[in-house]
């Protein structure tokens, strides 16, 4: 249950380039780079409840490991996919509904940080959070 808690964005690596490859327009990329994202994760066995709050939106997501669900990114991109545990890592495999391309995401607690890694079209970005 290492994921449990509230995590606040600390820094990002290659996030603007990732958003560009995802097709996010320049204005939304600039805003997205400074979204003050906060994630609250509550794990109960295979079930997760995640609250995302940022300057742009607040959203509640519930999912069960291995079960597909639909999700919208902050820019409106629609995805479908699932999260699974691989060791101590949450691994998400998603497909964009608009073009069928794959987006993968990993969440892992490293020391006192939550590291989220995204990969789309060969471009990798990281968002690093600290307990808030």
C-alpha cells in the first residue's frame, strides 16, 4: 500500500515534448507544465481510488487492477485500458480512442517520491511527486 497518500507535483522531465507528441496545443502545453497537480491514492487490495486535482480540473477515478476502464486526459484525449501490478510498480496500458495508438504509464514509489513515467510514440516523460 506504498501508493496510499497525497502526492504533490515536484518536477517534470521531458513533459512538454511528451504533450507535443500527444498533440496538445502550445497554449495547453504551457499551462500543463505548471498545473500544480496533486494526486491522492487510496488502495484497498486490487481496488484503487484516485483523486486528481490541478489548476484545470478535479476528477475521481476508481479502478480495479486488470479491469479495463475509460479515462479522459486533462486535454480531453479519451483513453481505454487498465492498470496492473508488476512487482512494486503500477503499470498502465492504454489505447487512445481517436487513433488507436498505445500510451503506457508506470507509477512507482522510489524513496519518498512517486515517479510517474509516460511513453507515447517513443517519447518518454516523467512527473515526480512528493508526499504532500
